[in-house]
C-alpha cells in the first residue's frame, strides 16, 4: 500500500498563513501540445491575492521573483518568476494572463513541465502572511499516484479537468473550499430541496428537463448539461451549508462530522454524475441496448455493457458482439482499473474528460486494446498523433447503434 505519511505531514503544516491553489495540470501547463512554453497558468483571481504588487498597468509585463520548492519530489529550492502579461490591457498586444515561469531553472526535469504529468493533481501553497505584499515562498505538491489524489479529494471533492479550487489552506483542507461554478441559466429550484438534499439522479433529471439544448452534438450537450448540473448542485449545497453554519455547532466533533458530510457528498455526487448524464444522452440518441452497473467476474461492476447485462452472461452470445464503456473523469493512473472489469471483452472503451494525455501513456492504452472516447471540444488538447485515434461521444454512439 502506498505510504502517504509525507503528504499528510505536509498538509498538516499548512496554516492560515498559506493560500492554497489546486488544479490538474493541463496540456498547456506541461507543454504537451507544443504551445508556447510560458509556464503554469494561474488565474488572475489567485494571482491578485498572492502577488498584489505586480497588478499594475503602468509598465509592460510587471513581474517578481520568489523562492519555491517542489516538496513532493524532494527537489532543491529554486527561484521562480510571477509575471503579468498585460500587453492586451495596455493596447500593445493581445495577451492578458498571469503565469508562474522558470520551473526548470536550477533543476532539471521539473515535474511541472513533464508531459507525463498532464492531468495530475497539483497543489500550490503560497506563504502569504502579509496581505498587501507579494508571497515570499511557494511549496508545490504534484501528486505521484491515484492514492495521493484520493487523499486530496477526500478534503475537496473531485476536482475535474479544467477546474480549480483556491483559498486559505485551512478552509480548503477543512472541507469548506469553494469550487468555481460555470454560469448557467437561472433556474427556480424545487422548494423541497431546501429541506432535504436531493439525490444525484434527481438533479440530473431536473437539469435535463429544464434545459433543452437543440442543434448541438451529444458531445456539446454533455459538457453543457454537466456544467449546469454542477451549478445546481453547488446552489443547493450552499443553502444547506449556510443554514447549518448559521445555527452553529455545539462541539468540535460536530463541526468535523459536518465537514466530512460535505466532503463525502461532493465525492459521491461526482462519482455518479457523468454516468447519469451519459445514460440520458444514450436514450435521447435512441441507443437503448445497454446495461448499467452489471455484475461481472469477481463482482466487478463496469459502468456500461452493450447490448445488455443478460447478453454478457449468455454463453451463446458471441464475445465479439459485446462492448464495454468505462467512465472516468480523469484517466491518468486510473485507466488500468478497467482492464479486468469484464473478462469477455478484450477491447474496452474508456470515456474521459481529461484534457490531454501523453503519447507514451496513450501507447500503453493501445497496447491493452483500450479505445479512448473524449468529447469533441477537448480533442484539441491532445497531441496530434493521439488526436487522430480518439473517438468522440457521437462516434461511439453511432458505432454502438450500428452494432445492434
């Protein structure tokens, strides 16, 4: 079993003087797709907090240097640079973004610029005791395996590709970090949800009923619906959390129990949400021949079996007419979990929202006969050699419909 003692110790040392920013490294962060190597992207909302002194427009590209160390890989201290590319706001260009650069200065093969870490969960902890001055020190943890990621997400709930969370370290690690929510249409939520927290399926069905996206591909519908469903979930959650906090807690144990409830609910929701959305879209696209959560060998439960659970257990049904779709929001280090979920199926499909994967990892998938299914709008985040071999959700649906 992987030892997470060092990660536990590091997290426990992050006090109120630290600002924590958590994200999954994107293909642009690691240089996977060959874009300009400007360093790791950090949103303006975070940079304004930890580097307030570079928030200026009177000079070109204001910057500052500061000390940093990648704790997870036990690397030596180095000097990084925070920079505000402000040419777009000064009328001298198009850029308006802030980044942290020079990750390879003083060290070689920084995990922050390693294409194999695309999709990895990354924590940036800025020491920031003086709010009006720049952060003086940065500690970084790049998760080395799924066990470490599971430990972090036990505090935060699942962090999806393209999503991030930031705030005072003690608040985030206490289970009350705030995940940004994509704007969605204003919806009047059912009154009963203010009393009792709805199940995940109820929220998905509500969003599907209220929001009709016509003229869009299944890939685009999935992304938009899921964003809106998450916005609804967070809206309901906020009401329940605020009501409980206003009432107060009678003991520390009661507070900790409540924080755990919030964290567990977030994780439970994220684990099923994507499957429920796919199930709805399959039916809308007239793909009805599938089974969900079927029990296979060693009591495994693959997400989707085609054409049905019954056919999988029918020895007279040919193996080549059986298909499986596993569903994982991120597939780095997790894709191997699907290989023994259905022994009769030798070429499983894997649906993911991960924004890019290295050519090396993709070759490993291909060697195990895994076909990657990725929403079409995310294909551009994959290397050219990988992109041509991806299936979109619409491609997969048509493939299954042609089979049965």
